[in-house]
C-alpha cells in the first residue's frame, strides 16, 4: 500500500480546485439552466426559512417541536440534491451561498434559548451543543466545503474529457436519493402524526424512541449517498459494482465504519423500542445520559469530513496522474475548458 501511495502524483490537485476564495473570485453567479436554477434557488430559500425558524424566539410546545422534527428532514436531505444538481453545470455562486449557509448546523443551535445559568442536564446539553456547533463550523470550512468544490470542479473536467456525462451523478444517485428522502420523510411524518391520546406510558416511550432513531437513519443515508457519489461518479474513472466496496485505504475503511455504526445504532433502537420493548424501561431511566451520548455520537458525523476529503483527493490524484500521459496541459478550473482549445477540440 505504501508503494502505491508513493506513486501517486498530488501535484495536479490544484488549490484552485477546492479553494473557497478562489472559487468565489472565479465562479459565475449561475451556471445551470432555468429549471435547475429554480430548483436550487428553492432549496436555498427553504434552508434560510428553516434557519430563521430555529433562530427566532418560539413557543417550546410539543406541537411546534413536532413541526421542527418534520421540517428538519428536508433541511438536511436537500443538501445532497443541491450537490447533485450543481454537478450538471459546475460550481457557481448559488452553490457557494448554500455551502456557506450549511456551515452553521442548526441542529446544534436549537438550544440557544435554553437556560445556561442553572447547573444540571440542560446546561450540560446546551454547552455541549454550542461547542459542537463551533467544531462543525470549523471542520465544514476546512474539509467539507473544499471537498465539494473539488468534486464538482473535477467532475466537470471529467465531463470534458468524456470520462463522464453531465447527468451521470443525477442518473446514478438521483433515484436512490429520492427513495431515501421519501422513506425518511414518510417515517418521521407518520411518527409525528401518530395519535397519542389515550396511549400508555410504555407506548409513548416507544414513540419517543422512534423519534430518537430518525437522526441515525438520516445520518446513515447521508453517508451512503456521499459514499456512492464519490465512489461511483469519480470525475476521471468509472467504477463498477465490484469495486464499490473496495477498501482502498484507511479513509475508505473508516468512512464505511461510521456508516455501519449509525445504521446498526438505528436498528438497535428500533429493535429494543418499538419492536420488542426490551429497552424501553432502561431508556426511560437513563434518558438524560442517553441524550448526552447521542449528542456525543454526532462527533463521528463531523469527522467524516476528514475521511471523505482524503478518500476523494487520493482517488482524483491517482486518476489525474494517469491522465497526464496524454493530456499534459491539464487545466486547473472546470470552466477553463471554455478557453483551452487543446481540450475543447478533444473528441
């Protein structure tokens, strides 16, 4: 493995591929057609709506909180759709604005109106949430935003050298995203609208455990979508099914491991709660501790940025090194193809 790594030339992974400031200076305002632009703009408007909803003072009632649970699903699930649609035409300011908005994870800021002065569970949970919000912000800027800019910019280069087609990501991942989105949205909607009048305490606890499990199902699905996107839609190489689970490095193994942890945790909650009821009493007894553990487990979701970055940049460096044998003037920008006659004339 070390010899293979030493043969990879990282010199062709230009900073312009992933630098946020460089992309802001060079990217067009809008690169997609009218229909795709309208969809992407709607996603940004919804994102801002949800952020405002969380930040403004609001009644902490069960009915309002149930709406937050439901609205949270599109807030997160529309992010991969935005990336999929942006990949069709390339990075633009519309996508960069969306990335900047998502650098502030609203899940951690729902506690801003909690009481921080009184010692106890609420104080501990609130402080830990704010700390994770800051960590998420830093890691999102350092790894997540560059990773997505790298992916889309280099994907457009892959389109120009005929290694990909503009709609490859949409065709390969779009249906999987749609099925996942509908499944999770239906799951949380059914739980939210389930009649609770006259329910026993055990049944209510089972219902609460269903709410608790949703976040881990969503995490697992988001990890799966990202993995499929970066593995099956690589800009310069067409992976097939037999190489999908090819463990080609530590980052690949770690990323897959995080996905498995979340999915197994989701299944465990569903099995111990709604299905068998074996863990209901224990979960109720240790509810506060479990809440803190659940919040701590989200750290895994944050550090995925690191593994995904190394996974994608290694693959791109390897394939671009191979491509240099025939394309010595390899461009730095996805939009540089428009001004480089050597590549625009490639058939």
